[in-house]
C-alpha cells in the first residue's frame, strides 16, 4: 500500500499499519502527518489528530553552525472551536461538544515558554497544522533567517527574512533565530496574538554570523527553472468556489496526467486557498508575491522574500508557475485545498503519473482505472 494514498479508508473498528520506506537519498527535513478521510478530515485535524515527522540529517552534511544549533520543535495547531462545532453538527456528530475560545496550541499547550540562550542561533522547526484559510505569519521579534520550507532546504542560505514568515496552512518552515538580549521575553505572535513566548537566559553567547551554504539536492529535486516543460505537460490548476478546475472530487476523475521522467508545469491559481500536493514537491518558477514574477499571495502579509524562484514547496497560497519532475512513483497524486473543510466538501482532485506518456490536461485526461481493475477487465471480469 502506498503510504501517501489518501483514498484508502480505515473504517471504525478497523486498523491499518502504514509503512514508509525512505530512499537513501531522501532529503532530511521537517514534515507532519494527519488523517485524511475525505469528509472528516477537517473535524479530525481540528480535534488535534496531527503529529510531527522529522527526517534527520546525517552527521556532517550541514554547515557546522547549523549542525551545532540547539533545536526547538513547534507544532502549531489552529484552534477554532466555533467552526469545529459547526463542522461536527453538519456531519451529524453529536459526540463532539465544545465551548470557549482559543486561536492556537503550540505542542499541545496554551502559550508555552521556550527557553533559548541569548545571542545564540537556535533552529526552530515550525509545523503549521492548519486546517482553515488563515496564514500563520510567524514572528518572534528576533533576527530570523530562513533555512528550509516544507522539508526542503533553500539554495541561498542564509536568507534573512524581511518580515514574518507567512506559512500557509499545512506548511512548514525551518528558521534560525538569534535573540540579542539576555533575561528577556520575546512573544511569538500570530497576527497580534501571542501563541508562545521565547525566554532568554541571564548570560549572552556570542555567535558568529551565519556563513553561506547551498545543499546537495537529490535527483528528484533537480533545478527545473531553465528546463522547458515536456510537450503538453503545462496545465492550469484553479482552486475557487470550493472546486478544482470547476469540478468537485470524484474518485475516478483525473485532473491532469503526466508520466515518469516528464517535466511537469502547473499554472496555479489558489489566491484564497492554500494549495497542497501529495507525493511530489514542486519548484517555484515565478509568482506568489515575488516582485520578479508579479504574482500575489492569497491573504498573506509576511516577508516579501519568503517565496523565491527556485524554492521547493508542497503547500503554497497565491498565483504563480511551478514545476516538478515525477521520477520514481507512478500512480495517484492528490491535490487539494488545505482549508480542510473545503477539501471535505470536494475541493480536491487527483493527478495521475503513468509509466509513459503522453501528458494531458483537464478534460483531456481520462478516468482513473487502477492497475488491478484494468487486469480484471482485460481478463473478462466485471470490476465493481
């Protein structure tokens, strides 16, 4: 069973063991996982069903300053009790009863204190387990340098952010923080609300400025900015009106089709809907608020240099051009809005990667028939 196949249900009273084998060249990074039962995803994630998944760096592969930096994991869970209650009522769930008001939990706590050394670089792994449209504009008030997004290192480290890190729902950001003052409290704010507090000790450590570094990328993350898309592999994906390209989710409907080895390009229109793609991360070519691309973010008001051409994501909001190259796994690639109540209503679709071409876009794509169903059909059996 592919561990990223979200169309396989685990029904009440059932259990299923997921096993994921990471390739030897899988890039280390910060990830997370959550239940993905279509129709109940928002309710389950809103109830706290989410956890971090960290792929650790092999010793000696990071610059010495980063490898030596203390680490802080922050799983930011979006809390909207009123919205969650409405979703539960709409689903007929009479067991789900809530009252009160909260905006977020950090590692399961309300406004926890996080202790760091003043003047020392600390690596924060920030996971935004968000399920609504709001962007997590992560800001601490200390010097903040971007290291990675969505589990993939940037190529121009250290990138000093010019403002808050605008993390879309479902996204992750690894940042290095250096807070200058000893015996001080720095609020971690989200649009004016304090969700955690960074506390510095009584002494100050003198840490040198970070030196430039660019990672070695595995073959599945090769730079595609100067590579033209394969024939007929440039397609548009629009998220609007709680639909994807005007369609509600159907299990056998194929949005776009590509093939192993193809260079795939997508023109994304997801201004008010955080776009999330399973299996294959994608590289930003242009747009998404960067001045050279002329795109706009969906409701984001963070650092202008957070999204740059050449960066890799699996979750993004706004409009722009992205590319990826499916190279290892044929089959389903689920795409959806990470406002999960929208996804539950049908704002989800499926791309398919086949062993060979051609590429097709939109209505030219065919209905999905699983390999098992195809073999049964060819053998004369009726597949239901």
